[in-house]
C-alpha cells in the first residue's frame, strides 16, 4: 500500500522541480526545498508536516491524528489514516496544507 500511495503523491507533486524524495520511517519521505513535506508509511497512512500554527485545524480533519512515534507527539506533524486519503483530491488538499508551511521555510543548503 505504501507504494501505491507514494505513486499517487509523486504524481501530484511531479511538476514541482523543488521536490525530492528519500526513504524514511519505513516508507518514502517527500521533500520541498530540502525540507520534509509529507511521507508514506506502512499500512497506507501518510505523514504531513503542517506546522504548529495549522496543527489544530489539521487535526480536526477526517482521519488525522498527532504524529507520535516515540511516545511524544511531534509538534507540527500529523498522520492521516488510509481512510482519510480516499482520493487524489483529498491527498492534494493535504499536500497544499503542508506546502503552506514548508514552502515558507528558507531552502535547505545542499550537502
């Protein structure tokens, strides 16, 4: 399922030359200007970096929950369940929310 979701995300962001991807969290992390934007996870869930200011609003959306890998939620990140990613329009909306935060960050210097 991770591969299917990754292909859907990849198709939605493919036109942006500032995006990239790396393997992370047992899935694929998509980046914008070198910053984590979103990622796919085992089981078909996805992670989105929405920023602290948008987090409460993001968590009110269907299928969203705090990102918590270590017992402590990560501020500004949410996980969206597979059921909350029903179609490409919904995925595109989540990408737009993440892009509002990540797109405002200065580009990371290349290593």
